[in-house]
């Protein structure tokens, strides 16, 4: 495509080059790069199930060692709450309180989520806030229950109401305690204090949308003193935005770049995989990653903290061994030591060793092992699959024939490939995004994380713009292709550690309700 001077300037202002945008356009014409999964990861075949003794050992390792390390909690939090209320927006659009009952709407539209919402909405943390707003406008005088319920939803979502659908998800009330409501933002601070408070201070980083910055700062100022007093931990909170240079161009269904009403090229955020740039900018030894909507009420806080320490202790032990072996390899190793390194890579880091290794010269054997060891390490919690949509742990074959452990999203798997579908159906575990990362080498230098991205594992997503269908590229996901060439270890964690709020009805689950 030939770009006009205006479009060239627009591209440059984003921090992109013409070549990069042309490469993006070229990807739409290529065959979708599905992931070549060879088998699902399972217990003792890619996933470690720890016994009680091992759990105690790793907790002890973490508690002894983490004070000497820079620990940070990294939380992707840029999402708006719109998707949480999707079925309620549809209800407002399609339900006519003058013609239908809510029950008939539910049956006709096959919307059981609406029924569940109204059965349990009094248990939602913001129920009283909506009532107070309704009282102000005297809507509470409505006696008909269906009309009341309709007005409740309208007050919850309307711009002139509470407008919750346009809030950042991290600042919505998720939990109702005796004396206050708590947001995911607040819960992440409490959680960080329980396992990542060092010398009385805990560091957190939130990736947010630029338009939400002032809201987060306001909330931080409102609650920080109270939480610091309650936890006896000071917080150092930082924020970043998804860089515009990670935006990708949008096209129509014929793969032609589209223009907006002002004649400008249309770009879209490149998906959560773009956050590898944000992660790369952080200087820390151990980085815990968890999504903003995965929180629980404080009844379960001790168990959450315990499992975080287990993952952290496991990573610390793996790093200590990897660093020791890297020094050995650089200083010269005996045959016995070489075999020890081989065993560590294969048994503990899940690295598949070339069948030709024994034929390599000694010099190349050492270079080969250094290349395999000299990578960032991530320890990822995995929960048993309970039918949640999303990614899971698989063994993946790469273009060069090597096989490695990867987190793979269902969208990366070819639905028309019967063999891959059979593997998907057999999968036993799910990725809850419960990850601890080691991002420095044995000499204390920070890795350039952008060098470990599989740039071929992008998505082509279907979107809409002004009512028209368009296509957009999404960069390799943060814990999928963006970490494809890390050394990866999967550990089974209990289901209680995975409590995402994808729809508003998820807040009715026990882990979000005070007992």
C-alpha cells in the first residue's frame, strides 16, 4: 500500500515505521499461524504437583531469600468494565418493561444470566449504592418489581447513573465488608503486603489506560493511608500505559487499510502482548504477575499468600541452580558436572535436549548448554480445568523442530485440525495467569525481554468499527508468544487461587462473598 504524506506522519507520530506497518498489512494476507501442539501438559509430564514437604520447603526458601531480592507485583489493569455488563447492556436494548415481563424476556432471548443477576443482585457490593442513587431521583417509588429491576440496571449503567460499564475494572466495587467496599485495586495492595513486603515496603506496578490515570491516583490517595496502617506496610505504586508504538493497523474484510471519518488510518491497541514492553522496563529480581480481576475476599487471603510464596520459592531455587551452572560452564566443567547440568535442564526446566548432543564437540556442547540456560525463567501456577474459556499448558513444536512447554490460547489452535482438537479436549489444566518471573541473568544483568518473543504467534481478531466488521492484529500474548522463548515451569495450584470476574455474576460466587 502506498501511504500519503499525511498517513506517513501519522505512522511516525505513533513511533512506528512505514516498514513495520507494511509488515503488519502483509500478515493479514498470510495463513493464520496456528500453534503446533503435540500433547497437553499433565501431572509429571510438564506439570509438577508438589507434596506438603515440597510446599513447606519452597515457602521456607522464599521467606529466607526474598528480602535480599527486589520483588515487585505487576498487574495488567487497563481493561474497562464494559464486558462484565455485556448481557445487561443487551437487556437494556431489547427489553421493553411496558410489553414484557423479565421472565418472558429471559425465556425468549435465552438469557439465563439475566435471571441469575436478579436472583442474586442484593448480594452485589454496590447494591446499596444503586439504591441510594435511585432514591435521589425517586425511582424507588416504583412498585412493580420488573419495572424496578429495569430501572436498577439502567441506573447502574447509564451515563447519568453510576455509569459502571465505563469504569476501569480495577476500580469497581468487588467486595462488601462490614464497614467498607473494596475494589480489585485495593485487594491487590492487601495481597502484595502479605507476601511482597520487604523492610516494610511493597512495590506494585499497574498497567492502565491513560484516560483512567486520574481515577487510579484519586483512589490511591483515598485508601493508601488506611491500607498502610492496617498492613503495617508502605506501598510504592507506579503506573504505565500501553505504548502507541505497539498499536497495529486495522483492515476491512478484503485486507485493505481503513480510514476514519477524518481520513486517518485506523489503529488499534495490539492486545495484552504489547505489555512485554512495559514488563521489560521494570527493574526487579522477582516479578509476580496476576490480572486485576483475579482477587478474593480476605477470608482466603492466607491461602493465596501461601501459594504465592510456594511459586516464588520454586523460582528462587531454580535460579540459584541455573546461576551456579552458568558459572560452572563459563569456568570449565567435568563430564560429571556436564551431566548434572543436562539433568537440571531436562528434569527441572523441561528443556528438550537435542538427540545429536552426544555428537557435538565439547566446545559446542558447552555453548549449547549456555544458550539453553541463559534465559529468563517463569514459574506458572496451573489449576485443574473446570471448563473456563482461555489458555492452557501444552507441549509445542517450533519451526526448527524443537519442542517446549508453552501456554497456548484456544484461539491459537486450529479448530479444523482433528488431531489438535483431540489434544485440546484431553487437556487437564487451565492457565489462571499466576506467574512469577526471574528476569535477570547470573551476573545480575536484566534480560531484554523483547528478544525472547515469538513474533510469529500473532492473532487476527474480528472487531467492529462504526457498525462495520474489521480485522485487527493482536501481538503475541504476554504469557503466550511474548514469553515463548523463556524457560518455563508449570506447578499445580489450588482452584481457590483463580477467581476472575469476567461477568458481573461472578461476584456472586463464594470467593467474592463474605462468609
